[in-house]
């Protein structure tokens, strides 16, 4: 039995993967406080939990839940339970990868594409005249790969390759500006 002390303004829950594709970690079963200590704003909830150290937990503001796969901002947090009852903050991506290792690479692909400003669907982007992009090519785009589906003098229609397209082509799921990614691109497309 581990004793966890947390602010009474936060609820504790066990964690589960709410959306495999996005890696949304949401709350599952509530962990009810055994008692409360302190007064006023310093009120502390004391939880007696029968969980092993290392278990992932979710904390939410009291009265809220993160069951849906939607965006929950900074108000919900994932924690790892320590043997001493401490709660160490864990990034949601790390927690999702730990809960579903098989989907970790696909989620990394999605995060890299979105970080490069790419959509997983084809979108039209305005460009300066003479941009040099050609239809039907794969190019480096903001640290990741983009497929240029169509190009005109001042516009391109681009998207991130799907995870299947990346693995079929033999491109590693990592930033395109790394030595390994550049070597794979050279091997696939030449200099």
C-alpha cells in the first residue's frame, strides 16, 4: 500500500490510452481520497493506493475528467507513482508509448509531420514565385518529408507522407535533417 499526498483541488485516476493514433492518455478508474488533511487552500488529499510503484496516473482539476480523445490543455497531467508516494510528471507522448509500444512509431511520425507544419491531408500552400517545387516529388520540409502533389508558379499542394509510405520507401521515422535520414534519402533518390 502506497500513501500519496496530493492537493485536494486535484483528482487522481488510473491512466489508460484513450486514442491510439494521437496518443491521448486519459483517466480510467478514480482513486478516492482516504482522508483530507490541512485547512483552506492548503487542504491535502491522502490516497491509500494498492498499485505498484511506476504505475501511470492522471491528475485532473477536481470535478473534471479527460475521458474524451480531445485536447485537454495543461489542466490534466500524467504522473508516475513513486515507491515513496511521490508523483513524477511524465510527458503524455512518453506515457502513450509506454502503454502502447506497437503504435509508438506511427505516433512519432504524426508528431514530426505536425511539427514541420504539414498536414496528413493534402493542403494548398501559397508560395513565392520561383519556389522550385515540382509535382510528384518528395522534399525536405521544415525538418520532415513532404509529398508535393501539385505545383503552380505561386502555389503547391503538399502533405506529409503516410506512415505506410514512409516505411515502404525505407525512410526512417525521424527528423529529415539527421545524418541517417539524409543517407536514406540519398540511397532512395540519389544525390
